[in-house]
C-alpha cells in the first residue's frame, strides 16, 4: 500500500443483477454495515494487539475489517470468509483489488 492509507471495498448493488435468487434470500453481506466501520476503526486504533496473531473474520460480507487488519496491522495471517456465493465473489474482488494496489506500490 505504500503511503496510501485507503482501502477499496465494494458493495453489491441490489438492482445490478449481481444477486441471484438464492443470494436474495441472504443479503446481509452485500453492504458495508456501520459495525464494520466501527470495528475497522478499532482495529486501526489497537493494531498492536494483532502483531504476530492469526486474524479470522467469519461472515465477512464485503470484508472491510479483515482488509483493514491486513492493511494496518502486523498480523501473521488473515483469513476472511463468507458463505453466500455472490457475497464471496465480491469479497474476493475486494481482496484482489487491495492486493493489486499493494503490489503495484512496492
């Protein structure tokens, strides 16, 4: 990430056709929730407690807290997961976008 302090995190558009019928049953992972923002801020403020730790974000949705841990902490490993197919595809997109930015700035 170099000196850039930002994280890219895309939400899934409900009217964009990105969600199929099964995914429409479970849409909680399609948006960035206020709790995600608060948790991400907490991760940054207390980043020292993650040093050399395994960080796991279960039911990550868009993945903002896990991406924040990756960007701002010295965790030894970070695992970000979700169950729903379209949510997971979007999560993978967010991870890939941030990794691309990271490697292009080194």
